[in-house]
C-alpha cells in the first residue's frame, strides 16, 4: 500500500542551505532566484517536519501545498444552453 505524500514549499535565506534541506524529504523543484524549494514528505511526518523546519534559523517560511484541496473532477454539469448573440 502506498503511503500518501504531500508537498511543502520552503523559503530559505541563502542558496547554500539547499543541501541541508534535502534531507527532510524528496526534493522536486528549486527556484534559486526566489529562494524556495518544493519538497515531498509523507503526510504522517508532516507535523514533526514542519516543526523542525520552522526551528531552523535559515528558513523564512514553510507552506503546505493546497493541491489536495483542489477539485480535480471535471465531470459534465447540466448547463442550460445560452444564447450569446448580441442584438
């Protein structure tokens, strides 16, 4: 059984701390200009990881991804046909 993972965005002060932040999860993306990275971790480890990251002096902010909350079902909806002609 696969364990659920979630993405967290970590904003850091300097680019030299990327290597230290890689040990907290699976590194997916790094933006060196805006100084943030995307890290995937297991949902069961989320509270401990966020607490540990917020305790680091070189971390500015930690945000949890909102991707699991986005509606991804694009089923057909009953829209009434509208007349868009301009009279």
